[in-house]
C-alpha cells in the first residue's frame, strides 16, 4: 500500500505521466487560468499601470541588482538594438490592429488615438 503512494507521488520523475495538477493541463488551459489572476485586480489597483514613473524606477532598481557582466544588453549593444526594434515593431502591429478594430467598430471611421473618432 505504501509503495502505491510512493509510485503515484513520483510518476512525473520516473518518466510516467500524471493526470493531476496544473502542469498536466494543456497549454491553452494553463494560460486561461493564469490570465484570471491578472484580471482579478482592477486597473486602479495596478500601481504600475497608473504610475509610469514608479514602473520605471522599479525597472531601474531591478536592473541594478544584476552584475554588469550578466547584463546582456550592456555587453552587446547590437543585441539591445535588435530587442528594441522588435519591441517597437510589436507595438506598432498592436496599435495597427487596435486601430483596425476601432475602424470596424465605428463603421470605417478612423480613431484618433484618444478613443474618439475623427469626423
């Protein structure tokens, strides 16, 4: 009986599979559950979304805790530039998609970026 419990507890370690727990769920289900954590906090309680300077300070503080030799961007400017470009491109695509959705919702009238249509 005790060996049965031990086998069940080590199923993931010895190559077997388990049908229990978060890790055994498919990736889509994991994402769905994980996203609920962020959605449960109202926007006004998300300090970084309300205070960009606070977010910037936290980012700087976190970066300072990493030794210089482990900061890949400080060691490789080309890598940093590439990452910045990718971020900018992703933001541009997201903005274009949002504008396209806004135009569709407004009967083809473009959004001026402030949530108001330009007529």
